[in-house]
C-alpha cells in the first residue's frame, strides 16, 4: 500500500471527525464501491426476505397474525426500497442492481435461502433473524455515509415490532399443546446456526473488514456482534423453555460471555455459493415476477409518455 | 423515473427529504409515496420532485456560496453581550 | 333489519373483504414493481382489517359466542357468503386490477349507503372503511386507465380480463331477500348499481376499453354456492386451525 494522497487523508479526517459523507462529495472509489455492494446486498436481502415469510401469509392461523405478518412483509418491501434509494445516490441505477440480483451475480443474506416449514419458523425468523439484523443495523445508524445512515434510522424504527412479533409467536406456541411446543423447538433447531452465520465469517477470515471499519461503513466486528447476539438470545430461549441446539453452549464466568460451539463454515460458504436449500427457488421466484411484470412496467411507461405528449400537443 | 420525496409530518414544520422512489409520472409517485413513506401516519403533506429537476450546489462550492455568511458574525444573536439585569432581549 | 338478515349481511361484507384480502396476499413478493408490492399489500391489509370488524360484528349479532377467527377458519365453503368475483384467482396483473376495480366501484357506494343504516355499529364500521375504500377505488381506477391505455399488450390483457370477469358483476348488483329487507331499515342497496355503472363506463372510456355486453351473470356466492376455487383457497387458509383444533396461536 502506498502513501495516502492528500485527498484521501482529508477524506479520512472527515470520517474520523464524524462528519457525514453526502452524495456528490468527493470519495475514494473503494469507499463508493464498498458502499454500493453493502447497501445493495442489504436491499436485495429485504426483497428476497419477503419470500420465506410470504410463504405463510396465506396460512397464518388467526386473522390478527395474518395482519401482523402482512404488515411485516410490507415493511420489508419498504426497507428494500429505502436501501435501493440510498444506493442510487452513489451513481448506480436500481435497474442495474436488480439485474445483478436476478443474474445471480449479486449476493443477499444467506439466511433467506432456508425454507419456512412450519408456522413456528415465522416466529423463529422474527426472533432470531430480525434480532440479528437489528443488532447489525443499530450501529449502522452511525455509519459515515449520510443516506445509508438515515435509511438505517428509518429501518430501525420500523424494525422494533418485527422481532417482538416473532418472539410472541413462539411464546404462545411454547405454552400451548405439546405438538406446538415441539414445533417451536424444531424451528429453533433449524434456525439457530444459520442465524449465527448471518454475522459473517470470523474476523480473521473477513478480508474487507479493516478498511470498512476505518471508513465507518462497518462499525462492529463480525465476532463481536455474534457474541453479543448469543449473550442476548440464550436467556430469551431459556424464558421460552427451549433448548439451544448447541452441546458446547455454556456460560463462561471469567469472560462474562457464553462460550458456544464451532460453526459449520463449510455450510455457510456452500449456501453463499448458491447451494442452499432454497437459493434456486428464491431466485426463480424473483426472476419470474420480474419477467411476468415486464408488460406492466412497459405499459406504465407508455401511458406516462402518452400523457406527456398529449399535454404538449395543443 | 426517479423521484425525490419530501414529507411535512406536522402543520407548522417544513418539508423534509425522506428518500426516493421510482414511478412513471408524478401522480403515481405521489400515490406510492403515501404507501412507502407514510405507513405510520408520518405525513400531512407530500411533495414529489423528479430527481432530474433538482439543481444542487456542488460540495466544493461551500466557500464562495457560504463564506459571506461566515464573516458577518454580527448577524448572530450570540455575538452580543446582554447584561444579565436586562430581561426579554 | 331482522337479526338473521343482519347477521347474513355482515357475513357477506366480511367474507368479501377476507377472501379478496387472501387473494391479494398471494402477490406478496411477486409484484411487477417494488412500489406496487407495497401498495397492493396496503390494500390487502385494509381489507383484512375491515373483514375483522364485519366478522366480529356478525359474531356479536349471532350471539352464539363465536369470534372472528372461528368464523374465518372453521366454516366450510358452503357457509361462506362472499361474492364469486372475489374468489376468482389472481391471474395476471390485468385480472387482479380489473377484479379490484369492479369490486371497489361497488364497495365504495355500498359503504356510503350504509351511512344511513339504523344499526349504529354498521354505520361505524362503514364510516371507518369508507376512507380506505375511497383510496382503493382511486388506485384501481387509475391502474385500469394506465394498463388499458398503455401498450397494445396491456390493452389486450385488460380487455380479456374485463370480459372474463364481467359475468361475476351481476351478483353484486342484484339484491336478494336479505338485501331487500335492509331497504326497509332506511337505505337502498339497489341504488349502488347506478354509481357503479357510471364509474365503470367513465373509467373504461378513459382506458380505451369496451364495456362488455350484457349477458348471463353467474350467481350463488351470497347463498354459499361457490366456484371450485373457494374450497382450495380455504384448504390453505384454514389448514393450521383444522390440523390443530382448539389450539391458541
């Protein structure tokens, strides 16, 4: 690495001082590209994330649960929208970002490649997946890029009910019939480890972390967040009367944290590479929606053009 | 088309920029803005503006555009010492 | 309004909203544009909220201790009172928008007419719903025009949808004994047909669509004689409550 230029130094100084970077400000190309990748991945995750939960809207067991789930999935569409909007301030178009998603080139959070097999899974997603997401998102409210930080503030405000509704679903199941309690335990068994993987690879394997930390695009380390998540969530599992599927899980008095077992990173990498249980389905669903919607989008544009031409022709 | 969205959440406040969205024209942009940005009743008034219609100052302009304000510091009330015995000033 | 008739009537309104909401929910994550995914889900949510109010009131009128969920999840298809129109499958977006427009153009004047109902609960629920449905109609009307007068393909799809769903519109506008008895309570349900027709004609004109010719109308939904579609919809919707009877969720 060569010596930094004066521009790079003054840019870093702004970041160190906590001054937000705004659209059209001078910024290193690496900063811009890292942000585009990170924000768009986050946006894609929200959009794809509608699918595993959308799977149960039709089968929600009460009208109230159905309404709550509809509202949650709607929020997720909104979050995707805010994030595409933030990414576009960096000079990319939503059209190109979507094209990368549909071609399989762009990534989204690994967690959404797992299937929702029971109603308890909807509870587990709210509790664990949204819980992990919130943990990641709150620090990002302080990230250096203005539009991204502001989108995160908006998202965090809306997210608070998402985790609570998930936990509440499980709470009711756990005090219900034995079959319902077993449903809840089964969901935890399947969603626990993938949720831990959401925080990304261990810090020493994470190549971009150091630079992203310096640029305040990433504010807490992967392992740091993962540990915090475990520490926070295990007592919640205890409250529910559920057993975390980790034989090595144990409170460590010296460290003041839970020790937990080894994560199967090979599974994580396979899922990221496209070999998870639902990768193909998720992508196929998005591709189909996009393809079948083409005539609608064309019609909207055609109509708008006609109106404009009509307005000018007098 | 990309539209920038401005929301005034209460009477008496100013419109605030909240983000952007895509729509083929202003009418649909307005309808969409209601659904995207005021789901929790955060809107009393919505403005939608095509992004292309916005002319922005360039960040490097800060000095010529804003310097005159910076060196007329006597415009700021904090510049003046008001004796503590004097009320309502 | 006699109690059984009032119960039937609320069931019809609630079931319309519930089944249509269920259909709209199927579009989640599959819409043609992200902004539209959000907007359509909003309509689904509104209708679900209204369904809960109508079904809750129906249960109260019935007085047998049932609640909104028991009505929604434990009745078989023959006991549902929704219009055939709302149980039709989503099809393509043209189908979904035409179905919505035909329904909204009837739903709004119906709710407005309920403003003079003698039952205060009916009036209250209708008053709440009116604001939402005014917006729904604005939306669906706008979409009919945009897609009707868009491209040649969108126009073709819209005309096909308009023609295919037309036979389900008669049921909305023809009052039966239940609705006739409401007339005695001070408001006129048949009158809803007039603004409906005006709305359809003026909107289709702007959309460059032909209003389908008068023909045979399908009927039976309001009496519990449904299409094959409803059974499948309910099998999905009611599954958990049927598989785990008596459980709390």
